[in-house]
């Protein structure tokens, strides 16, 4: 999706003025980057860390309308989300996958089953797709969710939504913008705005964190899409009035064998009746999420012991026979939502709709959801065009992202096709290559140095040397943690295995990126520290 010189090309381009500088490599910033590049604008994306290193790698990984928004009468965002979900399912079926949800309504629930049924009826009609909820039999419920407590079951409902790996989706959006001619620079930080003699913003001063060099980059407009760091960038532009109040959502990962689900399950928390999702992935069961206002540092959010216990109580209440306790948790992580401050006492009641505002030469966008990245980006670029010089805005093409498949598209039978060509891969490795590399899986096979590199690097993992070489060749990897936390994602699903595999990775980084032994030691040390935030031992008190 990227080529090896993507970063040096971006650095070489900094001496020429841009139409837009987009700050923030999460799903919103990457969406704006892609939209602007496709319209023919000269655009630079600047990200302090890695693509999707913030909220966009720490979500519940759902592409959905959001049933709970209906309860709050947020019909607009629910309708838009449902339509975008269906669009992504059609355009990128290997990135965004259909997912069945089971909702068991029990006697005594604070939200009666009939109201959920009514909400799902409305949910069905907010989309043009074929999604319609239905009512499974008791035996079907047992097959979908073995071990679910059925003693108080009043009615069960099954409805359709979708899921995606959030970091993988964000990287694909960024790669599409790159393919349309955009320039992208990760590991670079905005220090301050550049201003002309009248005080108007004419660009930014940034630091390349890899080399330490400073660059002055001119642009007609700066777009602030920094997620929960939106206010931080605004302060660097001299704007001190906060606009955001971030909330924290935490998750735990359980082994699939403990909960052999064949559908995702939505259950009410026994503490406060908030919905808790149990979502089956090939790598494990993701359980989440919490929703608490976050007052701590933004750069290293951690799940708290209180949140982990909250999620485990929901699992134990609804799956008592599974015997799940703290010892079964293999990973835990937290993400921060860039929610606009609406003075809501409860973050779950705050609107998830985005807002867009211009001040002092800075166009800021915040709020929104993973699902609605495309219309948020379209709205942002539309507004940006009204602020650009007329001669540049008039040359921009209309938005066409609604019909654009994302870079790296693969055939519908990629896993089977890989096996047909290289049967020695085996089903597990073939599935991993197809899931995580998509179209770049073919390149990974050509990069493999012998059959040994097509076998897992360690027992209990499906990561191969061939896959690692594929990510390093085309995945915009700059740091070791980029690979483990956001490309192969071993650090998310199995942080202990991610630590164990480190010695196997050193020669691959030396081969593909030319790292010295000294560079490897620095990266290994910083990655071990980063993995703590995704590990049970990193849970905050």
C-alpha cells in the first residue's frame, strides 16, 4: 500500500507550499487526507506518532449504527452510521465484515425487551440495506452463545451490524490518500503556527522526531483533526478555551475457548444496565466498553481495576458457567473518545456527532465515530474549500469517496487463493495473511526467504517472518511498536506473546529497514514499555 520511500518523499516535499496541512493520523485525519487528495488538493498529513496510534486503534472495532443513540433520539447519527456501515460492507468486504449480534432480554431488565424490539424495528428502517432483526429459538440462542444464562430470558433478538480492525481500516484510508498523491509524515510534531506580517496563519513549524530536524511548511489552511489532542493543538495556536471533554472506554480480551461465541452478544451490565459487548474475533473475545470522563494524561490511557472488574462482572452475570475471572484476562486496554463538551453529567448521554469550527486560521474537527469517518471528512473538506484561495478551491474536484474502494483491496477468496498457490502455509497462516495484509499478502510471499519463513515464529501465534517482511515493505512502519501494536496487532491480542517474539524480529528489521544493533536495543526497550499499557499488569489501580 505504501512503498519504502514514502517518508523521504514527504520530507523532500516540505519546501513547497501545500493547500492543506492535516494534523492527526486517526480515522478522521486520515479521512480528510484521503478526501482532499482525491479532489486534487496538495495535502500533507502530519502525525506525531503512528497512524491510528491513539483512539483509532483502541476502539470496540465496531462499524455500527449505535443502538443506544436511538434511546437518546440521536436519529441523524444513527441513520448516517447505518448507511456508512452498508457502504463499507459493499466497497471493502475484506476490511469490514458482517457481524450478527444477539440481544437477550431478561425479566427485570431496566430496559424491557419490548422496547429493545421496537428500537430494533426503527434500526431496521434507518438503512436501505437488507438488515432486519429476528427472534431466534431457544436452541438457536444456545448455539450462538453457549453458556449464556437463560433462566430469566424473556425474549431474544438477533440483528446485523459489522466489525473491522480499526487500525487496519485507518491505515487503508491513509494509504488511499497516499495513492492519490497526498504526502504523509508520521513521527513529526507541530510546534507552532507560522504567521505572516498581518498575523494570519500561513503554515506550521514542525519537528521530524526521527532526525530532530525542524521544518517550516507553508499551507493555505491547517486542519486540526488531532482527536483528543484537538485542544492541545489549539493551545499551540494561542486558543485556550477548551472545547473537548474526553471520555475513556476500556476493554479486556478473553481466550476464545472460555466463551465459544458464534455471534456477538449485547448484555446489560449488572451495575448500571449499560450495554456491554462480547465480540468474537479470530484472536479472542473482546469485552467492552466502559464510559467514564477521563481527567488524566492523554498519551498513555490505562484501563483501571474498577473498569476491568465492571466488565468481568457483566461476563460472570450472564455467563456464570464459564468461570471467568481476572486470571483469564490476557489483555486490557483503554481508548479516549474526543467528545465535545456539552456539559452532560454522564458521558454516555453526550452526543457523538462531530463539530467543525474555524478560528484564527485553524479549522478544527472533533467528535464523530469510527463508522462515520467518510461523511465527516467530506464535510470538513467542503468547509476547507470555502477557506482556501478561490483559484485553488475552484480547481478541486467534487467529493467521490462514497464510491472509492480503499487501497489494498483483495479478491473475495484471498485466503483460499493463497493456499492454492502455497499449500504449505496451512489454514491458520493463510487466514492471518489475508486478514492482516489483504492485497499485500502476495508481496509477503515473494519476500519470504524459504519455507521456514512461512511458518509461525512461535508456538501459539500465527505471525510469520513473511508477514513481518510484508508489513515492513508496505505498511509505513517506522518503529517496532508500530508493527506489534497496529499492523500485526499481536500486542493487542497477546501482549505476552508479543514480548516473547521480539528476538525473532531483530534480524527481520535489520534486513528490511537496515537497523543496527543499537537501534534495535532502543526500540526493543521502548516497545516493552509500550506493551504494558495493553497488558493485565498495566491496569491502573
